[in-house]
C-alpha cells in the first residue's frame, strides 16, 4: 500500500533523516519510537511534503507522491494530525471539519463517518474549537483528518497530555480504523499506548532506522525500549 524508500531530509545543512524506509499495509498500525530529536516528526512531515526530502521515494498504491506540493498529498488519501493539534481556534468545530472536507473535496457523508467515531463532537459543532478541552481538541484534530477519508492517517503524539480515559478513546478509534482498513502511523512516547495499539514498532535514532520489531516481540524483549527510548524495568 504505502512504500517509502531511502528518504533523506534536511533542515538547512543539517540532515534530520537518513535513508528512511518503511512499508505499510492496509489496516496496519505502525508506531515510530525514539528519543527527542530522533527524526520521528521529520519522517511524518517528509511524507506530507512539509519537509521536502532531498532524495528518496514515497509511493502510495503505485502513485509516486515524492515531488507533490504539500497541499496535493491529502488528495491521494494521506491524513495528518500534527503534534499540538493545530486547530483553527477561532473557528467552530463544524468549520474546522469543513477544512478537512475541502482538503480532498469530500462531502457531508465523510463528516458523518468521522463524527460517528467521536459522537461527543456532535454536541460541540457550534462551539469555538479554542474553548474545547484538550481531549476534545484531539478528537477534533483526528476527526478533521478523517474527513478526507484517508487510506493512511498519521498522528504525531495524539495522547500527549491526555487523561487515561481519553487515551483509551483514542486507542479505540485507532483499532476501529484498523478494522476499516485504514493504515495508521503513530508517533508516540507512551509505551503502554504503543503496546495496546501497534502491530509493529520502528525505532529511530538520530534520524536513522535502527530496528523494526513486531509488538509481540517487543513485549518479550523490553530491553529494546531501554536501548532506543530510555525506558524499561
């Protein structure tokens, strides 16, 4: 479905991503783990075209997205939930969702499907997004990305700062998306959230892919978490 080959991305003269590669199947949940500055966010931004890779390819169902401008990437079915949500705080919930619809020219049915996953937002449609709670804002950011009816959705630390009950809701939505055949790439710091959602984990270190591990194997080899993330027993 999604195949990324040898991406090299820079900020000025500083290389942030070195020959980054991955393959992602429909309905698969893949998590990027690593310390701060490992290149996780850069990987997502490179896929979206927000950081232009110097070299490498991004291919979705046979279509090369590598040189598309960032605003054209969603048209091919890649949704993005950036760290910090990046909502239009002065706009209402409905208006933020409308921005998602415009990104791929989808219609009301796409919005309804997104709201089915987050029914609480139906009660907030006319509320300014800046007045929502942190958890509600995260719901809205994900729902907005789902309005493009993505085949792949990428989420950058979606559980950051959330209460356990809200983290559970995000996990449930990711698992529902898996059942719907939507592939998910997660950047996460909460290891317990990763273990409950992901199929595979990619460990990044200083912009380089160091290991790709099935979650079942990670549970049996927790020393990898200590090695690449600095957490463990």
